[in-house]
C-alpha cells in the first residue's frame, strides 16, 4: 500500500514518516493544516471577550492604536518603541474593522491558528503525517498558546512568524535558491521588528544547522540571511535601548516555572528516536528553539529579562517533541493503549486551566474593573490621584470612568504629550492642589515596585499628613481608596460615595 493510500487513515493507523527530500502527501498536508487551524480558532473564539474586560497591556494597545500614526510614532520616541510596528498594524485594523474588543484580540487568534498549522507542517515534514497532526493539536491545547491567542498584544503574531520562518528554514536546507532564503530572512526580520527577542530564535536556528552539519553553502546562505536580519533589527535595538527604564520592573525571571517544566519535558522527549534521518532531525530542530531563547534571557550577564511571553514561540519546540513522541509510541503497538489513556488524562486536566484562562482573574490586573471601581467610589468634584503616575493607564480605557473627577497631578494629558501616562505637575504644585479638595480617590497598583521621585513623595506625604483613609475597594491588580481631609470627618453620603454600606470596602 502506498503512502497516498494510507493518508485518509491518518487519524487511526498511521503511515511511516515521510522523507524531507520528497513532497509530503497532499491529503495529509490538508488534514495537518486544517485540523489544528480549526481547533485553535475554536479555542480562540471561546470566551474571547473575557467578560468584556481587558488588562493593562491590552489597554495600552487599545489606547495607542486609536491614535494617529504620527502620534504613535511620536509616542514611540519616548516609550514602547519596541511595540511601535504592532501599534501601527492595530491602528490600521481598528480603522478597517472598528476599535472594539473583538478587533483587539482576533488578530492574535488568527495568528496563533497560523502558527498551529505551521507546527503541524513542520512535524509532518520531519516525522510523518500522524506526528504532524498530533503536534499541531498539542500546540493548540498548550495553556500558554490558549492564553496569548486571546491577548491584544504582539506575541501571537511573533509566534506565527517565527514558526513559519522555522518551516522555511527546514524547507530551504536542500535548496540554495536566494529567493527562498530571502523569504526566510524577511519573515524573521518582521518577527524581530514586532518584538526584538524574536532574534533569539535566530540563534536557535543557527545551532540547529551547525549540529545538523548541513553543507557549507547552506550554512553560508543562512548566515547571509541572518546577517540581514540583525542589520535590519540593529537600529531598533540601539534606539530602544535608551528606553530600558520600561523593563526596570523585571528584577528577575518572571513566571519561569512553565518554561522550566516544558523544557525538562522536552529534553526527556528528545531521548526517544523521533522522526526520520533527514538533513534536519526533529529533535535537533525542536530542542534549541524550546530551550535556548529562554536560557539566554535567564542567564543574561547584563540583566535577566525573562518573561514567559517574550519567548512564547518556544512552545513550538515542545509541541513538535510531544507530537513526535506520541507518534513513536503509537507505532509501538504495545504502548498505544497507554498513549490514549494518557491523552485522555491530559485533556481532562486541561479543562480547568482552559476555563480559568477565560476569566478576568487570569490576568495580573483588570483595568475594566479598576475603572468601574473609580466611577463607583468617586463623586462629582472629587480629586483623582494615581500612585504612581505611570499607572494612569489603568483607568484610561474608558474616559467615562473618570469624567467627573479632577486629575490632581496631571499637567498634560497622554495624547497631547505623546506619552502613555501623561506629564505630571511639579511636586509642590501637586501637594497644593491636593489640599484644595476634601475628597480624593486614589488608585494604587498592587504587585509592583513603588517609584521614588519628588512627585510620588509629595503625593504620599500629603496624604499621610492631611488626609485619612475613609474606605478601600480591592479589585484585581489595584486598590481604589477614598481619602478625606481631617477637617471633614463625616462626609455626606451621596450616590457613589464610599461609605461602608455602599462601597463594599473596608474602613481605614
């Protein structure tokens, strides 16, 4: 029986791995592309609105993508230059499809779906049709993939581009045509321009080619493409280095647990004889992209900058290894029953995390809830204060939440100042304005380091000396507290006032 005749049975009895030196069977390729694509889209659309909430980073995307392209560029001169291209892309999409939550997140859903198809094709080429299907499905079900498929940030797009650049790399090894390597280089460069740390995947690709001992002309062609990517990224890297203050909050690896677990699992998987003998073996491709980018960030001699989402594309590696390992055991008839039992157990275990990821509590903050708390606790004519001022973005998604309050520290709003959080008044002026108000609604972000500058010191010292806490409302990622001046010990209750009976807060 030929490979083509066995393809329709790809989901049950499986064909042997195909050689990378010949075209993959057409029907199998269709299944491997369509099934993971459809599953990822379905999972991405499931609860995509997250109860009509967004978190802080998404709020930044939402705000900046609504600005003009010229304003985005001017803002990028001060902060977030590394994300400027993504904001420009989202600006255009908002112009075409409207600037709502669906438009904010659907690009990530579609990008992650494209990545799932790419993972399937990679495994198909290196280990056969069934391994391709399984790898694509595993990728779709990974918790990190499900999470960032529903996030209005660049990480899903970067993951998709790195995946397809990796596929182009594997396809290019038997060839030397310049246009093929130009496609690889262009795809990698676009990924790097969307997020600089995609360049770490380039290092992983280099390790793969060296370990695979590809012919020198191939290595030379890759080196030229890689040099082009680095040259294209260099201006962005140099200019964005001047904005390193925006990652000052990273004092150590952030959420490294998931990465360490999947890296360990991947290394164990790589011990099995996965795939077939082709110019680039599956494990030699998968292990570097799984392990190397994260390790380079964690072990950086300058400053550890590991955040799990920065190397989201490392999930490509674990999906390839798990898919190929499952295929390997299914080919060993005595193990096939245990594989299916394990698969059912894993699927059952994924139900609760999948449900949790689609709730507002799955993110580190909920700007929708923070804004709603400010609206509820504030009254017409109250003052509004942010500790620290950079967290003004926590209530910026909906201007109605702060419409009737006076921002006491703000000298110039974010849009006119081409910043994320606006420009604040001098410390002395902030203190003077605070004393003009009997009630002040204070927004504090939780779980972040407090800033120490004259403005923040003026805010906290004035509150401590002249005000007392009247009530606090705790929401995901922040505390909203009402302060009253000491000469007004019993403020009149009114609509939205922060009294114990109406705020749900605690007495200070």
